[in-house]
C-alpha cells in the first residue's frame, strides 16, 4: 500500500485557490494509486478523490500531468522524471514523489513523498 506523506506546501498568490490548496493538504497520510492516466487518493477521513490525468510536458527533471478537480478546476500533477528517479535511487534516496499544483506559475503547490507501508 502506498501512502502520501506531505513534505511541504506553498499557498501561492491566488486567494481564489485557497480551498483547492487546503483540499490537497488533506491528502497527507492518504492511500494513493497512480497510473499514467489516473490517480485515486483515499484520505485518512475516508474521502475518495479520483481524477483522470493527461500527460503533458516531460523532460529530464520531471513529467507534468494535467487533471481536473471535482468542481472542474484544473490542476497540475508533477512527478520526477525517470532519469531523476534513477539517480535518486542510486543515491539511496526515496524514489517516490509527487506535487499537486496550480495551473498558474505562482499558484499553490503541495509536495508529497510516496511511501510504501
């Protein structure tokens, strides 16, 4: 079972995104299932969040996916790129990480490690 462990959060500069930011923070300690085209998180309060995601930009450092929140608001999901993951694994660092973020450059971001339990 894979769980999310929050490692950092930034509320960004857009007040209208505050509720979305707070909702993503509730993913802490939630169980995650993630594939190339969707993810599901079951929070510790048993709320289920599912979204289809579409692969966007990809480079050496990360892969960006685009998804839609329950109310239709779009968001970004960022995973480390495969080369970055291999380097981190070789260094003995935790390999799984994910960030949920605003579509805006200076919007919110919530960072998680994905841990195996």
